[in-house]
C-alpha cells in the first residue's frame, strides 16, 4: 500500500486539489495519506477536508494527522512538500522593508531580495526534512512545491543525503496551453520542448504534431501583431527580444530582469502590479477561513483534476505507466551551457524506475546568458545557507538583476542588513 506524506498540509486548498488528483486513480484510492502541519487548527481543517474528499470520491484512503513531522514521514514512499516558513507575516517583511528603499517587487517568492530571504528561512527546514527522510524513509521521493524552487532543491540535494528530489511547478503546463489557444491549435496537436530554470525556462520547440507538422511560432508572431494588449506583457517583450517564449508570467518575469520595475512608465506600459503577492497572500488567508467555516457547516467543494504533476509521478512510479513531466533537478550534463550542479527544469520520463531527467543539450546562447544571471543569485544564496556566509547574502543581492538595476551598492548593503534584522531568528544563526 502506498504511503504519502503531505508536509505543510495546512495549505488546505492545495491539499484538496492534490487529494482529488491522487484518489481518482483506482490504483491509489487505498493509499495512506499522512498529513503534517505545525499549526493544529490548520491541520484539523486539512484532515477534515481530506476525509470529505475521500467520501465524495468514494475512495478508501486512510488518513493520519501529525503535528510531529517524523511520525508523518516514517515509512513513506512519497513526500509532498508545500511549506511556507514564516507565513503571511514573513511575506510582509519581504515586501515592506525593500519598499522603504524604493525597491519594487511583484511576487517576491523566487528571485530578488524577497526570494533570497524566503530561501534563507526555508532551507534549514528543507534540510531537516531531508535528514528525517534519510533516517525514516530513505527510498522515498521528495516532491517539492515550495518556492524559491531552484534555490530550495539545489540546497537540498547539495546539502543533504537525499537525492531523490524533484521540484514541481505548473509554468510549463499553463504556458503551453495558453500558447496553443493563442495560435488556434488544439493542445493535443502541439509538440513542444521546454528547458531552462524554473520560472525562467523557454519553449524551445513549438510545432504541430505529426511528420508534416510545421513550426507554430509564426502563428504566434501573427497573433501578437494583431493584438496590442499582448504587446503590453513582459513575457511577450522577452519573446520578441530573445526569440523563444518564456514559461513564467509577466508579473513574475518582470522581477527577474533589470529593466521594468525601476521605471514608472514601463510599469504602467506593461501593466505590472507592484506588491501583487501581498494581496494574494491576504486572499489566501481569507479563502482558508472561508473553507474552514464551510467545512464545519457541512458544505461541499468542487473537485476537478488539476494540472499538477505530483499525482502523475506517484501513479507512474507505483504502476510503471510511463509519462513525461517537467521537473526541477540537478544539472548533471542536462543543459550543457548552464552550471553543473545547478537546479534546472527539463522534461523527465517517469515510470517504475522513478524520475529520469532528459538531457537537452545547449540552450541558445542568449537564453543561457539570461538564465545564468538568475542562477548567480541562486548559487550565492544556497552557499550563504549551506556555508553560513552572511557575506554571500549581500553578494546575492548585489548580483540580483532587479536590485542591482534599481539601487546603489551602498543601499543594497543597508537593505540586506535591515532584512536580516527584520527576519531575526527565522534565519540561520550564522547569518544573523
């Protein structure tokens, strides 16, 4: 019987979606799901949602709820990580302190000053999870959904005994479906290949399926030419300048670059919302409370299969049915012109042998060059956490495209000091 741990199960909506995905597979309907969260109220709500989902689907899963993470991990085959260290309060710090310096962010969870400090407070917890897994379920796969994806996965496989780790996102799934709609071709008829870094991967091949299938990029060019609103998106501007479509939204992409958020006119032109994630975080709190009350009053919820990869990986490993997903894994010769050991996003075959990444060769040089500016920040942040180097925190911020494109070195140094003071005990002791 398959045993799956949800770490951070108090993210109730995400837990419900993943359970809906998993339990609709007959081969997984009798799985044991161990729910873990450090918040007892959220854990109770997650357990109630899990049992409701189980009944609604007519599945026969067994559920356990654990405040003790080790009890949840013991004997697991799969561990799904979806923690958010520090929660909403830490998110406010990530935005409010940089804003006092005039540094603008949109999402702040992947790169930039917000991403750096989100990683620094999360990496120690990731390493604790990995050490527990090495002792309690050494053969399990760690499926990570927590951002900053590239930093966290890199730190975990570089700093722990765990190497069966794959980071999961939905950027590629949503981007390719959106592109298919733009060019008027059914998604099932599209053949694509993506690769790069999470939140900055690239659609390298975009064609019709079949022996006579043609390149679909000219149809995308025509769609952009017809629609002035499309030309007011950062990711479309990136495509027009670099030649390949990026996999992340304009809101995210804008803060991985030095060009947009420093300029009021460009913020208006590309319709960027500064501080967007703060509003999303507040909405998540509201949605959680609404779902908690609805569950307590006997309400019902919609269940539909999501585009998330976790259930597909579990099903393929358990049954041997082969699938291709996009995963974030160590770059061991997978992308030739990105640093070895970095965390990269590539297609992966999944079957009874596990998750097997595909080598894609070299990226077009302009794409690899931009990815390297992203990975510079990732590497220095990972080194700061694993080596206890406060100076590398500053180095990461100095090399961040948005920060370095907006602030002087002196202002960046002062901002880093203020961020360390503001987050305090949430950060590794050596960095404080």
